[in-house]
C-alpha cells in the first residue's frame, strides 16, 4: 500500500492534486527510510501539515510499531493538536484493518500504557508518539524520527533575532542530542526569514534541491534533500514539479490572480511565504515608496503625536504629529527630529504640539521618556500625554511592519525639504538591520502604525494629569 492510498483510506475526504501526489510520494520515501534528512517548504494552506504531521506519523507507526516519533512546532498546544489527530487515526476502524499490530490505550485496555494529549505509547511494542513545543524539553527520550512543523508562529517571531537564536539553540541542544545514527528528521516550513532554521541548516550543512526522483536513491544519508513548492512557478519545470513558469500550485484554491494581488501588496513577504525564497535584506526597506499628499482630507477623525526620545547621545529624538482619516490612512503633518539635549527638545516638541490640533501624545518611556512625558504635560496642559514602556524587539517590529508603514502612511510632497534628516534616514534605511546607524525614525513610524492600525495591546499606559 502506498502512502497516498493509506491517506485516502483513513482520510476519505482528503483532496489530492498533482503536487500533493508528489509530496506524498516523497513522504513515503521518507517513511520507508530511503530519505534520512528532508526539508519541504510550501505556501500556507496547501496541506503540508496534514501530510507530514498527521498522516505520516500514523503511517510510520503502522509500518514499525517500535518507532519513537516526536512532533515539534512553535507551540506545545499546536504540537498536541497534531498528536491528538494522529491518535484519532490510530483508533479508527480503517486504520485497525490496515495495521492491526499498532494499537493504543482505549478505556481500561492497555492500562499500563501512556495516552495523553502529548504522548501515546503503542501497546505491546516500544513505539511512541510525543509532541513538544519549540524550546520544550525531551529529557530522557530517544527519538527515531523528528517531525519539525513550522517552528515560527509568524513574521514577528521569525524577524526576531532572539527567537531565531533560541530556536537554533533548542535545535542543537535538544533535537540533535535526542537522535542516534539511524534517526530521521523532516522539516516542513512556511519560510519567513532567510536566517530561520532552514536557512541556518543550508549555511552549515550540505543541502541538495530535489528535482528528479532518482535523487532519492542516490543521496547520501548525511545530506539533506530539499523540495520547495512555489505558489507561482518561477523556476524551470522539473520531474518533481513539472508546472510551466507562471502556473499556480493549487489554482482551485489560490488562483494566479489572487496570488498576483498578494504579491503586489507585499512583494518581499510573498517571496518568503509563498515562494519559499526569503530574499537577503541588503536592500532598502522603504526607499521612495511613500505616497505623498498636497492637502489633508476633510474626513479627519484624530490628531495625535508619537514620540521616541533618544536612546543614546548620538541618537535622534523623533516626535511626529499626524492625522488619521476615516479610512485609517495616516498623514504626517509635522516633525521634530533632533539630536539636541532633552531640555531643548522638550520645548521644541511642546511648541509643535501647542501649534497643532493634537489632542493626545504617546511617549515611549524607555531611556528617559517618562521624564520627558512629564515635562511635556507641564508645558502642554491641554494635550493628554500618555507614556508606555516598549518591550518588544525593535528589529522584529520594524521589519514586520514595514509594508504596513508604506501602505498606510502619507507624507507631504515636500517632506524632503521640510525634514531632510528624517527623509534621508527613512528612504535610505536598509533591510539589513545592523547596517543602519540610526533606527529612530523607522521605530516611530512603526510605533504609529502599531498604535493606530494594529491596535497592539500595550501592557500598561500611563496618563499624566
């Protein structure tokens, strides 16, 4: 019985397209031990987890009830969900007819065996299935097969260097230490960042892209096989993926027109999530892509300010006045962008607030911001001043919100002349975070869209009166 036949037997509702058949053929090669190290990247909502994290472990335990399998994902709850789905397959009548030797505890039967949401043991055999969240412990557990499914929840996590490093450390100190000479591992990811775990593996181990079926029999066990299914075919046709350039992977669900619209909204994110090709970030993050305006529309619902005080002596204080219209579009109306001492910038910002229609100002309290907020409240008693501590990673915030900034913020036509330093630092801000000397302007634009569009929960806001 092939893996595809098994899958349609226990999951009769499953849909198979050409790429699913190729994917399941590859998973079958993995299940029978022909492939030891496998990476598959696929766009969201294309069935990668159903194949690799639900049906595959059930199939492998049927073939070998003594196998010890571990499933890991970005959260323990998601990994447990995969485990429960596998358990439901193992106790189904269809499965029992196919693999009568692979049974799990039901009621009082097999009472000495474990069955929880996170772990289940095969009755009468050594096999088991355990699930764990990223950075979770596997102390004392030998693992014959590791299934790593989406170790990053979203762009915020993948863009965080701290999360990426923690993931890498967990992989090397937990996953790899639980494996032995004959262990297998499979990674099924939607890509978010070029330095995610797959990117790390590609930079330090041998990885070969799978283009022909013969590679399965000819690839050494210590070499990774990688298969990337592009949402829109851009690479040349292969034996594995024979689509012509421009053809969508699953046109019934994600048409070429729909995918093209997603690409227009955010080309870089599309390349990562849908094409499996997170590009290097040496280029410009914003460039000259801002929409300009000559007059502010009449349908303004809010006048506000967002201020980030200077972190260090060389940094800029960035204080931006803005207006929000009824559609949520943000118009930058005025700005103080200065490296002057705080006693000078306090008065500059206060004058800007008093000479505008601003009714509320939000101050990041990090690095002296609380004292700055108190000074502003004293100088501008008619403006509501609020301050909060920004605890999220700056790099992750700026990179994750860059497309939102470009699409929702409008700048004056002559902003290059009005605020030359601000204009220069924004339009030359690079995707490679550490390549930038100043992050102040990008940080404030990010804070504005978080505050006005994402409505991100701020742990505690303080109002000064």
